[in-house]
C-alpha cells in the first residue's frame, strides 16, 4: 500500500518557498523515509492508513473514559486546542497554572496508553524509558498552538514522540531561544515526529490547520498525540 506523505511536494518544502528541506534522507527505494529539521526527526507516513483508523478508535475509547476539556491559562484565557490524556500522568492547565497531574479534572484516573502507541514508542526510541503520558490534542478549524518549549518533564534527556492524525497542520520549529529563526513543515496524518537531543528544547507550535484536508476524522479536525516520560 502507498504510505501517506512520501511525496516530497507535500512534506518536503517550507511554505515560504525556500526550497527543499535540508537533510532529506532517501530510503533504499529513493523515497523520503526520514526528514531532519534541526534537532527533529520526521518520519512521514510512519503509520499506514489502516493503522491510523485503528489508532483513532483507540483514541475514541480514551476520550470516552477521559473527556476532552478546554485548558485555561493562569490568566484565564481559554486555549483553542481541546485536550485529554492517557497514562499515569496528564498535562493540565487551569487558573492555578500548568502541571502534570495523576488524574483527569473530573477526578478519575487517566485511561491506559493504547498498546499500539507503546509499541510504536519502543520501535522508534528503543533506549528510552517507558512513556508515562500520552497527551491528546484536538484541533478544530480555528485551533492553533503558540510557540512554546516543552520543559515540564523532569528528565529532558528523554525523547518526546508525536503522532499526527487527520487534517494537515502547519508546524513551526525554531531553536532553544525565543525569537530566533524558525522553519515550517506540514505534518500529515500518519506522520511521526521524534524530539530528542538538541530538538528537545526547541520552540515549536502549530500555526494553522488545513481544515478538511483529510477524510480520517468525519467532520474534519486534527488529533496530535505526544508520548512523554514525565518524572
Ligand atoms: C518539539 N503539540 O503538545 S507536536 C505539545 O501538533 C505540542 O499538537 C504540537 O507542541 C501539536 O506540546 C506539536 C510536535 C512536538 C511535540 C513536542 C515537542 C514538537 C516538539 C517537544 C519539544 C520540541
Ligand atoms: Fe509542545
């Protein structure tokens, strides 16, 4: 079966027309299996369409047990992304600030991380500790995520692994300092991003969603899953 996003016209260039992405690693058959963007590894189409559909069902079960909620910043602004989580810890933001918590805001335990995701983790980052959180971000048509660093985890030598499902998203990544040069890439359904080493402290965000670009989610939207070691 033809995997998603091996077409370099879709993932292989920046929207600014700056030309092909540096560091494209062709596979044995000449297709792009791995893109390097600064300290990031992008594995385009790492999850084939049937496995994406199965994973979506797993996430629906997570959401049944731990409903999506709209995080609020400490200043009382609602985030445009809806969230939930699976695993021992979930990430919460409310008027008291942001942190990892062992329970959903409703007071229940987070459901277990789906097996397909822990399997993926062990296949892609075999030397890492076991993941303790699978953060689920849901993006509707107008949702975005501003540039930020992920540094609430205790051990920043552990990788983060991201899985994109549904509509394409314009992902932006810079360096470890705010205000530096950034690069952008479209993330498509089935793409996996590995954040490790230098990339782990990079500023990053989602500028916009190409709403309705994927048929995976009926009604459109995008789900991003991030697997993390928290403690
Ligand atoms: C780079 N999520 O949940 S995933 C987040 O698509 C987050 O929902 C975005 O940023 C999303 O924190 C981007 C790619 C990603 C995830 C974690 C990172 C990039 C990262 C951690 C460090 C550096
Ligand atoms: Fe992040």
